């Protein structure tokens, strides 16, 4: 048996922020980052709250890859303010931080008071980048910056009640971030599509998200004011989120979590670099022959949807890898880790610790192919030096 959960309520399109004009509440707690305040995006929300006489407090200390320390700071503040509305504004980091703050707050209260008397605040997520899909997922990733490890959390109570997808809010995202986050969308959708938990429902969302990335990412990358492309990507990001929160992810994310934490690289870019290698590994593609036919057929069906050559499972897998390589190249994402100013010695010295991270990562269990320590070691080494056949 498999479960497909559809949450939250989604308001999308230009001016979707007007949903807030009908919101009920007495006290709001806003979780965001300093750039959202500076860009005036937080003011768009607080103007509405003020008109409705809803008191609000702003926690604007979220940094990229939010740390445990930041979550603790927010926790101290939310305990004090006792909001009935929680509003996260920003990229995945702000939404992830808000989720972790709320989750830790509820678990803390459970230790001291009767669980029936604990009220979860109405949680509204307003993403301003098109990438993590965090506005519809039960996942949050916080970083232990002391030990350089990512801590993925997964609890149903962290799924927002409302997601507001207003593409106007993504207009100022610079090209590099648009590219990286767009590749995160693609990775979510592809991993959900081949996951052991994939089903007909998650496939629908994953397929649509993949089409939106291949159809519109380069347009949004080249022209941030292309609002049609921005809207398609914003919805695609959300759809990929719906797919993976139900179907889970795979080792591409586990590798990216371990590598990104160690070498301080953005999440989307880390995912993008590993994608060709992980697809090659999962399909078991060697000398044009696929060892893992069922997985390769899944990749080939994506290739068909994209109108790439896919007469056989092997050809479809190869053309999908080729399409991703081209996309990465145009977005300025390196094909191999060796091209990133990281020395071989430094990288190889980190492999044992990164393998440990991958083995413990909650995403690893969703991968369609079981991975051994040796497999992970091989994938890290391949992604470092690049493979001629890729
Ligand atoms: Fe991701």
C-alpha cells in the first residue's frame, strides 16, 4: 500500500499574496532573511497584516543553509511571542527554518503540557525562489555548522497549511540562483520519479515539473523578467515538492547533502553536478548496456516525454544524461568536481566522512538501487574526475 497526501491549500499566480487579506489571526510570527526585508517583500506582507490589525514579530536572521543556532534563536523568540499565525517568507532556507522552529517548539511543549492543549499556528509559506518545494513538503534541512553536517528532518506536522506561489516575488532572483534552484527542482522530480515509493499520482507531478524545467529554466535564467517562465518554474517547483514529499528522494540528494556541507556549495548546484553520475549508476549503464533495466526504462520514459531519442531504455537513459549535461553547461555548472578549485587530496580526504553522511541520510532509502559503501565511494570519485562516457 502507498499513500498520496495532497496538502496544503495552494494559492498561485500574480497577486496570490492577496490571500492574506482574508486571513484570520491575532499575532503573527514572520520568519525570513535580511534580504527579504531589504527588498521590501516583507513589507508587502506586513502592510496587509497592519490593515487587518494583526500584531506581528519578525525574525529575520535566517541565513542560507540555516544553522541549528539560528533555529534555536528563532525558537526562543517564538516561545515568547506565542503566535497563532506563522508566516515564512523567502527561499527554502527561511521556510525550512520556520518549519524547524515550529517543530522544535511543539516537541518542547509536549514535554511539559498536555498535548491536547497545544495549538499549532496556522502556517503560511511564501517561497521567493523556485527550488526546494519546501512550501508543500514535510522536509526541512538544518545544518550543524560545528560538525559540517546537514540534518534532514521529516515530520508531517511541518507541512504548511497554505502555500502562496506568486511569481512576481521571484523576479529579482539572480541568474546563478535561478539556475541552481531550477536544477534542484529537476533533481526532486527525477528522484521522485524513480524512487521505490513512486506511484501514478507522484508521477503526474514529477513529469509536469520535469517538463517545466526543460521548457522554461533557460528562459528564466537568461531573462529574469520573463514572467511566463518564472510562473512555470514556480509551479513546477511546487509540483516537484508534492511528488517528492510523497515518493521520497534518493542518493543524489544524499551525495549533495554530504558534499555541499563539506565544501560549502549551494544545494541546487551540488545536486546538479551529481545528476549525470547518479542516473548512470542507477541505470547500471556500462558500454551502452543497462544492467538495471526497470530503472533505465523509467529514465527512458522521461526522455520520451521530453522528445529525446529513446528507442531503447539504454538510448533514453543516455539522452536524458546528455540533456542534463547540456543544461548544466549552459547554466555554468561544472561537469566534474575537479573543475571547482577543489584539490584531489582535499576531496579524497573527506570521502570517508561523506560516505558516512550518505549512509545515514534519510534520502538514501528511497533510491531505486541499493548502495554499498563501495558504490558511494565510486560515485564520489567519478563525480570528482568526470567520466569520459558521460
Ligand atoms: Fe533538494
